C-alpha cells in the first residue's frame, strides 16, 4: 500500500513532526522530491512531497505566504523542512498560511537524510505495485470462475474481495441495482451520481461526504455503470480490468436472456395455437419458471415502440414471463399475478390481466379475458383484472359470456352472413365507424368505389335492422363491435 504523511510521522527512524495540516495527515504520497527553487510548484504536483533544507524559502512575510499558497494550489501533498539547516529564522507567516489553508508542513531532524524519506516512499510504492499485480491476477482468476455460470452476484463479490473495495453495479437511468440480487447504492452515492451526466462513458472521479469513488460505464452494456470506492489499490487501471471482466459476464447473460426470451415466445405461440397436449405444455411451462396454476395472461396495447430493454429490465428484477408481440398487441404470460405492477411500470402502458390459467387448454379463453380486462383499464386503473373488470366503463361487458351476448344480439346475423357468403361486411362496418362515418375516408381506407361502399352500408342496415343514420343505433353497433373485438369473439375484425 502507498505510504501516507501519517506513516512518515509514525516511523521512529525518520524523526519527523507535524506543524500544520493535521486533518490532511492521511494524504497518500506517491513521490518525494528535493527542490530549492523559489517556486517549486512548477515542478511538483498532486501526491508529491516537497523536501527542502530551506534555501528556497523566502525571508519576507508576503513571499512566504505566496510560497505556501502556490504549493497548495498545485495540490502538492506537503512541505518537509530540515530543522536547523538553511531556512529563514522567522517562519511565522509560512506557518500561519499553512494553518489557514490546512496545508501539511513537516519538520524533520537535521540528522535524517532526505534519501531515507524517499526510500521509504519508494519501498511502499514497490509493495503497492506488487499488490496491484496480485490484484490483477486475482481479478482474472475470478473471471475464469465466472465462466462456470455462477452468476453476476457471485462474480461481483469475488471482485470486491480481490480489490478490497466496494463495488456497485447500477442502472444509469434509474440508479437502481442492475440485478435484483445486488446491493443498492448508498444514499450519499445516489445523491452524488444524481449531479452527474448519466451519459458519461469515461472513468469519472466522484466525491461524496463518505469519500471518493470512481465510476465507469461498461463498454459492452452502456446502460450499466460500476461505482468503485474504498480500498487503497483502486485506480483507473484496475477499474478497466474489472469492467472488462464484468462486461464479458453481462454479454453472456444478455445472450442467454435473448435465447430464453425467444424460447418463451415460441412456447407461447404453441400454447395459443393449441399445438401441445396438456402434460408436455405443463412440463415446458415449469421449465420456463411458470406453474400453470398460478400463471396469468397479460395484454398491453403498444401503439408506439416498446421501451428499450423492457424485457431485460424485468428479467433483472426477477420477473418470469413469456412474451409475444402481435401487431400493436403485446401478449405476456406472467408466472404470477404479483408481478403485474412491476411489468406495468416498466412498460408504461395499461395492462389487462386474466384469471389464473389453471390448465393449458384454457389459453384462448384466458387471452380473451385479458383483452376484455384491458378495455376496462384507464388512467386511474393502469392494471385491470378480469375478475374485477366491471366498474369503470359500465358500457363495456364485464365477462366473456356478457360480451358474447352483446355481440350476438347486435351483430349475430351479420356474422352469420359473412361466414356463409365469404363477405367482409363486419370489417366494412368497423372501418366506417372508425372513420366517423366519413364516406370518402372509408372508401379510401377500404380501397373501394364510393358506390360500392354505399351498397355495403345499406346491406349492413338491412341485415342488422339498425340504421347508421341513428346515433342510438350507431352506439349499439359500436359497443357490439368492441365487445367482439376485445374478447376475441370477433377476431376476424382485426386487420
């Protein structure tokens, strides 16, 4: 470990005492240099100790004050003066300025050569360098063990022990732990990080009330940063080694997550298409971390792009799910109902939930339940459950049975006509109402002549017995379309 001013004071052979700067006695020293020039601050810098017999120290009060001020401004670690040698007899102004600036000034006995001080610092530096080499060796031994797929938490604990420091992995955007099992950032570091630009990718030194730390984004995963603090060995070079090792592990986890997500989507598709018998379906769900008795379907309407890294963020929070995107609809199978709030917060979209799946043969019905529940979601109810669907939108059906009844009463005859004739009158009706009964916009949307559209609308009115010139009848037809659409009964209405 590098030596400090306090270590010099504690060494009996160096016969050194402190005149000022007691609170700075813990400063680490990386070099000691003899300089008798009038302005040593031009040749020394941070972490370096100035040693002098006193030849270069000016005699006047003003020059002595400026002498110390220049050293402090250059972040020189301290000033060591040989006692009873060649310094001016009156050093009051020098001491007063050093006390005011809390700058360390040391007096060393004239019998002790400066080379002894330099040798002590060099020996400590050599020891520190050897410890640093050993730390690098330990870091890459930890990397080798990480290849055994022991997990990010295990690897971070190993690296923490390797460096004798505190390491935190966190999400740049939220300052939350990158993984659910990792330690959260202490409050003072969250406050210090909140004042920094979250996009900085280089190594940054950070100061807090508890000490200094280093932060750096992982090159392979810029959304993840590491904070390292404490430990005398810690420096920029070692931090780069640590980020390289952690970056490899995070990339491996990301590839594994993408593989599991792809397998989950394929399994979900097989379930919805009823390609699996009940026993293999249950076994594959259990292998993915979903018990069929507790699993629930969830549906979100994502009219814009999904949030970046949404599935990875949920995975890091310990949420187990299967996912499949279908047009503007995101279909999820959650391992449990308790995860719904976390999923909604990450997605930012309202969520509709089914009742528990129960068995694999109920996937189609459960999906329709989730769609119907989603129709009851609102700004005040971002997560709507099928079992509690009634209440917010009273004009919507609150169960699949009720949805079927509403749909069949108003549009049953039209649905039967479409099925027998291979027509698309329901689709025409949906587009006509979506375009607020605009003949021109509807004709353009359907790519038909206006007269063809007029014929279709008149045929719809004949079959349903309802008029599209009547506000009351339009409301009935729209509610029936929505009842069929949200429950999946009128799935053919979707484009």
